[in-house]
C-alpha cells in the first residue's frame, strides 16, 4: 500500500519523490507541471504489483529490506541502504544536480542515481518503466551504445549509464560488483564518462547545498527541522520564472475517499507569500527577489483585470481542470485531477498576499536590486483593487466552490495591502501616498471591527455578520492587525480552540462545504494556533503542541497538507509548502535565543 513515507529530491527545475524501497514513484518531467513519467504514487497497490505495471523507476532486489533511508547532512541528496536476507547490501543515492558552473547555475531537468555495493554479492535488476499521458501507456524505447531513450508523445528522456543497456531493457538480474551510475534527463549526449560525471555531480551538488545551508540564519533549537524545511521550500521554487508551487503532487486526498483531490503544482500567490516570508526570516532573500519579478510580470500581464489566486509556473492564467482516467488515484482513491479551477475564483486576499510578499524588498539593503518607486507604483495598482473589492463576496482562503461570502480573512488581507503600502510610501519618502494608504487601511480596519466581531461569541468570525469560525482568524496577530494582549484577539483564540480543536490539532473550519464536513486536521492551522499561543504568552503549551506536530513528520522530516484525526496519518498533497513554512515559523517563534543557549 502506498504511503507518504517519501523523500523529495530536486533542483528547482525538476523534482521527484522516492519511496522507502528506492522506487521513484512520482517524477513530472521535465518540470513541476509536466506529464509524470513516474506516476505509480497515484495507482492502487493492486495495479502497481501487476507484472505489466509501469510508471516508475526502481531496483528489484529480492528478499531485501531497507535498513536506513536519510538525507545526506544539510542537502537534498537522498540515500537508501538495503540488505537482503544473506547480508548482501546496496546503497542508492538519488539527487538532481544543482551547482554553479561557468559562472551560472547548472540545474538541468535531470535525476542522477548512484548504486553502490556495500556488502556481499548483491544481485539486482533495474526497472525503468516511464509512463505517457498521465499513465495511459508505457513509453517506447530505443537503445544506443550506453544509453536508452524513452519517447512517445512527450519530451524524450534519455538514460545514460555505465552499466549494461541490455540488463536495463530486459530487466535481467545481475551481480553488482562495484557501482552503477544512471543519469536520466534530456535526450542529449552526455559529455563524459557516466561514472566520473555522476561522482563529480554528486560532489558539486553536495558542496552547493552545504554552502546554501551555511548562509541560513537559523534558530538555536530545532535546527535540523528548520534546515530540512528550508531546503524543501527551495526545491519548490521554480528558478526559470520565480514561481513557487504549493506542492509537487496532484490529487492526494485530504482524507480517505473524500473526493478532495486537487492539483497543487501551481503558484498560489497566498502560499508563495508564506514561503517568501519564511525564507526571508532565514536570510534567503534571493527567492523573494526572484518571486517579486514573477509577481510584477503577472501584474503587467493582468493590466486592470482582477488578480487571480493562482497561476501556472510560467505565468499561465488559464489552468483548465480535467481528470486523468488512466490513474485510479492514491491508494485507488480517485479522481486524479490535472489543472485547478481555482484560477476562475474570486479570492480577495490575493492583493494582500502580493503586497506582503514584496514589502521586504523595500527595506532590505542587502538586496542587489532594492525595490523603488517604480515597483511601488505597480503595487499601488493592487492596493487600488483591494480598496475596490474588499467588501465583495468571494470564495475565501479555503476556496469554497459553491458559495461566496464576505470573508473576514479576505478583508484582513486587503487591509494588510493598504497598511504595508503606507509603510512602503513612508520608506520612500512619499508622505501624500503614505497618508492615502493609511486612510484606506483605517477604513477597512473599521469595517472589520464593525462587521466581523461577534459580541455573543466574544470572537471575530469567519464572515461579516456570521457566527462561524475558521483558523485563518488566528493570523490577525501575525499580520499585526491586533496586538497580542488585545482582549478581542485572546477571545478569538479561545473561541477557535472551543470550536475547532480536535485533540492536539485544529480543523480549518467545522461547517459543511461542497464535500461535507472536513474529516482531517489542516496542518498549517495547528501551526498558526501554536504561534498564536506563543504570542499571548502560553509558550510552554505552544512548545508541547509543536512537539506533537513534529511527531507527525515522516521519517525524513517532511509533512503533507493534512493529518487524520484518528491515527495521525498524513494525507493531502506532499510535501506541502504551507506545512513546511509552519515548521520554520514555529521553531523561530519558540526557540530560545542564541544568547541564552549556552
């Protein structure tokens, strides 16, 4: 049975998920949103065990079990050690090359697999069975002297190796005497001996990640948690355009047989803001600057059209949604969706998300190209849209497909857009614009205080004039709308606990939507709760809950979107940037300072 005990490898151009048996179960090639060459993750166990199964790349090592799977220290390089019953063993190292070469970043749409004998006389077979058309057919192949090209209605993928081509194409068992190198990527001649190139790429990629991690400004406590989360977020940022995807997968259900199966391989402006904000806290400003270029281009693309909540990684505005019939879904729980109709929705929080993600660029003097008046003028267009739209009903942060209401979080984010524009204008010494945006922010704030506060519940509520709660209200303190000691904020935290707490976790909301009531806890909501508790002074309780969240991570330190209320199993798309961001935020908020550490 498939589980989310998976490791993410990638290089900010391509990425893949590897299971505990060293099977590459998910690989969209060449980029995040491409057809998955490896798609066994979205097939039932029954279909994956069939003799003619395809959509994966793995190693047949009969009688073997995985002894250990871990990342190389401070890197995105995954190592799986396997032994059979007789003590014969192999080590599989998987990574995507990423390093500087000839003055520029070398990060091709390529995976490298190094297989090394570690004991005895292991006898293995290599199975390379890429899929076409979202699992419809198996790719055709043609052989060269030292490579196999897989093709058919797709961008061809070439496997170059120092091993036997016949052993690969015929999947014959053979004794592994020393080591093997598999380089899988563009259908181009590899310039050099595979073994030497694989070794060199491994060393250079290791060095790249070690340098990158050394530059992180991490908290004293939970250092490994923060480093793994930061690397994961970096892998979800698309170098080519600056887009940041929500997750590398599609259609992993939020809970068993829920039908809540969505494609997350796109850039939600809201999610991307949280990623940029988390990385900024760690001193990673390059991702923000690159994402800012993506946002500014989208603003230029949209002209005066409403800003969408989600775009493609190349700024595609249309993400038509369809179902892939050849894939029966994660554990057989379909449907498998490609595209996401959220692009058609009105979500008025996007204006705030875009402005918030850009604000840091006006204040950080370390940046090579600090933001100035021209970029401010572009962002003012978003502020103007926020002012026009903040009282208009929308789908809200949770993307309700069947109803529109005036959602408090959406209005809060419109306030944040105006509030931050006022701060930016002051920074740029534009007093008239600063006063203008301050006035607009105050007007929106007054609307929230008047229409979103429910005296009977002693809490702010999800919608204007409503009586229900959702976890996004916890961010009122995080966005500095309310001070942590404000009685209304504390009352909101208490009310959310009363209505949404389920054991050690938090629901995002508890009312029925298009698919019924949510059946799993949304991981980031629990993390927002932890941060809120720390803000109101309940640090010990927050630390205790944070440890409960950390216990839900898989064996490699990764989190998906949701966790089941019974059993604590991970569900939802994986690894989810929201969840990994929350780990960084909680660790930074709760850690003792370096000054007090020793």
